[in-house]
C-alpha cells in the first residue's frame, strides 16, 4: 500500500479520516467474529464478558457499524444524562397513599407506603427501584417488579426483575401472564396480579411489550455518537496531529515504506510526543496536508447528536447541558420545570400510578398519586410563593390550613384556637353557610329591635 493511498485527501464527499478509521475497525471486528465463531460456548472468551464480544452478540447494529444495546448506549453521555434526569427526578418525588372519605381525601400510611417510599426489599431502596424502572423502560421497553404478598394478600416486598429474564404471554382474550427465569434454578410463573409491568411508549397489547427508546427512536444517533466518540479518542490520542506526506527523491521498497510509517507514528504520535522536533534524513521531506472541511467539522457534529438523542427521549437539550440550545417552553427554572412535567414526566407518572393502583387497590377508595410539589423543594422562592397562595396570599381565598402547610415543612402543628385548622377566607367572599349565618343574625337583630320598640310603647 502506498502512502498516497492513505494520506492524500479523496475527491469523494465525506471524512477521509473517519472512513479509514471505520474500515480498519470493521476489519478488526471481522477478525474478532471469526475468533468467536471458532470458539466453543464454554470458552473463556465468551464467558469473560468482553465488551467486544457483547457488541457482537448483545445488540442491534446501527448503520455506523456499532452495536447499540444497554451497555454501549449507556456509554454515550447524552443517553446517560437523559435517563438520569428522568429517573432521578421521578425518584425524588414523594408517592403518598390516599383514602377517599366523606369529607375528601386523606393521607394514610399502610405497609405499602414504606415499600414505595423507603425500601421495597432489602436489596433496593425506593429511589433505586424507580431509577431501575426508568432505565429498563428506556433500554428494554418495559420495567418489571415482582410483588411478594402474605396470606391475606398484603404486599410484603417488591422486587425489581430484569426485563431480559421475563417472558410475557398474552392470550387471545386479553389475559396476560409472566414467567421469570432466576439466575439460579428453574423458571416459574407469576400471576399478572403479582407483577408490576410498566411499559414504554408504543406498548403492543398483543405481544405484551413496549418499545425501547434506544432501539426504536435513537438507534442511529447513538451509533453515530459511539463512532464519533471512538474517533475523537483516537484523534486526540495521536495528539490530533495533521496528516503528513513523507516524500523521497529515490524509490523505496514496500517494507521500507511500512517501517518508516511505523517509526514516524511511534516517535511523533500521541500526546507525550507533542512538540518534539522532527528529524528526516536520506533525502526525505515532509509536507503537511490540511484537514478537509468534513474532517474539521466532525467534532462539531457531536453537538447535533446530543440534540437528536435528547429529542428521542423528549428532554430539552438545555436540561442535559447543551447550553447553546434554546427551548420554546420558556426561560427560567420554573418554566422549564413546568414544561418538563407537562410534556414528559406525566407520560411516566401516569403509567406508574395506573399500574400501582390496579395491582394494589383495585375497586377500592384508596389510591397512590405522585406529589409534584416535591419538584419545588429546591426552589425556595417558588415554594414560598406557592404556600402563600395556599394560605390565602394577598388576594385569597386559601385552600390549605396552617397546619397542612406546617406539615409540608416538617414543623409542629398549632392548636385550633391559634388558627391551625382554619382555611382563610377574605371578607366579602363568603360561602353559602356564612351567608345563612349572616341572614339568621340579621333576623335575630330585627326581632330584638321589634321587641325593644314594643316595650318602649308600653
């Protein structure tokens, strides 16, 4: 192979460097594939968990040549940021349990409250379980957790299960059942009432499975991001040095050309050799070949992949660090938070609430519902404004008692005499009961005046 074949810019459109990098990597992948095919299933290579082997067998290949699966997609910073943002936000929300009464809803704390808000089982916290649900939905299309109940039917534990170990069966009449394959032992069936199944977007009721974001919406973008990450690493490992053309006045044999190329990369490639002077002998000369416009814009293209991946997850790019972008949701934390809740979080919250309620409280006056006020916990000004309005504010009327507001801030309650159980109502905005009381008082005053007038006439 001649030097000119590698280093001279091609007239074809696109990145010459990236094209060569991808070709070399494809040849390397083919060599690994042959090695794996020749190995038995008991070989150390297959059992080692080598990421390269996982890439070959563990995911769908994007057009870039990279396998996109849970392992590889998680290495892309934009994907990790989106999943962390959604999962972490939902995990931070309180999940209270309510009971409908004749005077309205009231909070209750049965055993399930601890499972959903503190510890579903010894191996998991409630926050970690919620994050696992979101990660499973994003990467696998569905999240599963097995419910362990006592003899009375009350939940004892909630154990997250990996989607790959769950088999879903849907009958023609719409019934659904599950089978779980543990790491050790035989598979066993799980009744639908004892399985929390939270699907992703595009749930198919015939197969009982949802669609994963990384497979159906962001596969190509993630594959390109993986290729760009690898290429950028290789580029900077070689100190980002420009392409050079080494010429000679005399003819050189192929083995001498290869030796010269290797020695050049060994001595002048890599970050440790930046700035070293080049020494050429034997009539050799060096010419620099500038990067093509496609090569120069390659790193900038990574910004677009961040935006495209964020779009697939429904997350505004600015919320995962793409500060050069804007959003039509408005500016400021409060506007972004409201848009985030309305257009993204609601999608997940409704699915989780519906699944919890139908599995734990079917046909009952009890229900679970996320408390979205928890999102204001980090914004003291917004929280103070919201609580002032709840108490009546400057305009009124209020819709919370003083003790309800104090409980939100973990403060002790005050007595009824101090106004702890009273809802503020401004003057001139009386309700029907107040109007009746005022009318009765007016009638009594009228009767009193008539009685007084009669006594004076006597």
